């Protein structure tokens, strides 16, 4: 999701701050997308194609970390699962981890 530059506050040159309105909009969109879907796992995935580097190098991982800074406050959530690229370190969280992230991101 691209930030709405009209509402985003620019604190430093080239650094965009995520506003509470942007978080609420993202939460509504995620809730809409995941309503009625059953939870699935990426466990066992090996050599999936990475969307960032396009190598077949994404494998299941259980030690992923989500970190973000909002309004000057840092948040780190560890022990998440999903897939990680061996070449470029791109990560994608599974449905269970997304629910955990959503829980802590709700404003």
C-alpha cells in the first residue's frame, strides 16, 4: 500500500511517517481481504520464487521478525513464521503471523 502523501507528515527529507489514518485504512483493507478465509500454513515450502530477486530461493522459516517505527515509537515482533529468500532476505509472513501483527497494529 502506497502512503497518501497528502496526509503523511514529512519529518526529514525523504522519510515518510505513517499516520494513524493510514494504519486504520490498512487495517480495514486487511480485514476485508481475510474475511471468511481459512488459515493456511507455508510450512514445508522450499525453493519458491522470490518476488524481489526472482530466484527460486524462498524457504519456510519460523524465526522471522517484524519491526516498524510509527510516530517515533519502535515495535518488534519476533518468532513469526512465513518464507524468507536465501539470496536477498525478502520475507513474507504466513496467515497466522499476519493475524499476530494485525493484533498489535490495531489503533
